[in-house]
C-alpha cells in the first residue's frame, strides 16, 4: 500500500478523535445506569409517571455518583432535583412500563452525558474516577479446621459472593459458577498456593485480567468478638501477589449465611474504593508528549486508536504525520506521565522511551512485555 494512501486513511481517524475528545467505549459504559426501578402513585397516571421519572433521575444520578466518586467524598456532591439532573442525561429508556388509573411502574436505563457530568463534578471540585478495570475473578476459599474448601458444599463464603447484587462498581467482579470446568481448572489447594498455571487457566476462561484468592476463616481472634478473617492475594496486577489480611467483626445474632454476605459486601466495597482512589482524574494538571506509533496497517491503527480513546486520562490525540508503517502523534493527558502510562497499560498500550523519543505500541501486537500471572493486569 502506498505511503500516501495510508497517511490519508490514518490521519482522519486520529483527527476525529482529537476533535471529539476521548469518546470512550468503556467510559460510556461507566456512565450507563441500568435497572432503575420506579413505582409511584398519584391522583392520575400522568402525575404518577412524572413523579416516578423524577425519582428515577435522582436514583440513577446517585448510583452514578457512588460509582465514580470515592465514598468519603460522595457527601460533598450537592443533591439535585430532576430538573438539575436532566441536563446531565444524554438519554433514557423505559422498560416494563405498567400503568393504572393512579399508579405507574417501570424500569429505567439512563445514559449520562460524560462531558456534562465531568464538567459538573469538576466545577464543584469533586475528584472522581472513570477508568473501568478489567474483570477480576474472585475465588472464595473457606478455611475450616485447617481444611480449604472452594467447590465443596456447603461453602457459605462462595455462596455469599455469588449472591452479591452490587454490580455498579468500576471493578467488574466475576464469581465462578462451580461447574465441572471450574473443578477441572483449579482446586482450593492450588488457588491458595498460587499455582500460576491453574490461575491463568481459569482467568482466561472467564476473561479476567486478575484473580483474587480470598481465604475466609471464621472464628475468634483473642478476646475480640466473633469475626471472619479474610486473607486476599490478588494475582495478575502489578501491585498484587502480597497477602492482605483483615478481620471483620460480625453480629453473632445473625445466621452464618448473613454473616458471610455482610463480610463479602464490605470486601467488595473496599475493592471498589481502592480502585477509585488509585485512578482519580487530576484535571488541575497534565502534560503532553509526542510519540511514534508503529503500525502494520489500518486494522492495527484502528485497534490502537480505540484503545487510546478508551483511556480516560487521554485529553487529546492529534496526528502530526503518517507514513506506511508509523503514525506520529501528539498526546495530551490529565495527571502525570506515570499515571498516564499506567492508564494506557490497562488498555493494552505500552508507552516507553526509545532512542529517538517516545514509542507507543499495542501489547496485543507482542511488542510490550507481558506481565506474569493471570491476564495482563487491571
């Protein structure tokens, strides 16, 4: 393919990205709030519908804020009436609508406007995160009398994770079903010992970027009240591999199932909060670099440009020049260079310094070093 043909084909792609800003695929899903149930009654169906939709806007907005804003800062976001939320909504859909003379029920899906929400939070000094992690597979191992249980039944720890309804976080948590394929892939002992081959096998089958082996040990610790100790080792992340231990007091009056559900819910929330804290966007500072992007053709460039636009800290990408085998781009980003590089890695892009300057490559192309362990990190 002639060099000029490639240049003409490639340049408009990146120019379009630069003009539109990071039109994020994963970012868009972050701003999508599904399954908002509304139920309202009034003097007539029209009034009931208006009340229900107003309540739906408020519920969806709160769920979005709790998803992207650190828990400690959620209270700093001013509450809005439906009229104040509407400009932040790009669209919404109504499903399962039912009406009577005085009642209205439905389930709503809201797509919030990424740019409008960002402007709203930024103008109020609220920091937030919109980077979605690669899925994390949770292996809930129960330790009883020195014996490790994973697929065995009963395992109230695994059942607690399987029953979690908190699916709104930036870290998608996958729980294995416990079928024959799972039993074939890994045992409780292999999970606890960190068998990399077995962990990688089950991670790849579930499409997970990392695997969290969570060993729960119920009992007492010294004179403390009844508690469940959770020791977690996360494999496949750059800061993983080290055990993190925490003991959660539980209500002795509750059933065993409720105790484990309570602890699983708290652990899941901490995972989300840790991710948000480490991926907050810094709009008050940023930088820019010029990089060479080696490409084998249009297909590879499309994959790289999509991954670039999937990176929330990418502020702008602009084509400087294009040839048959490379594109020269200027990248502007929020935050610092290290954070930008880390954000790119999560989208399988590798930014490094070469002899002639910065080079941006796609990990899937085999140019970037692959991290050991399940997936490629999250």
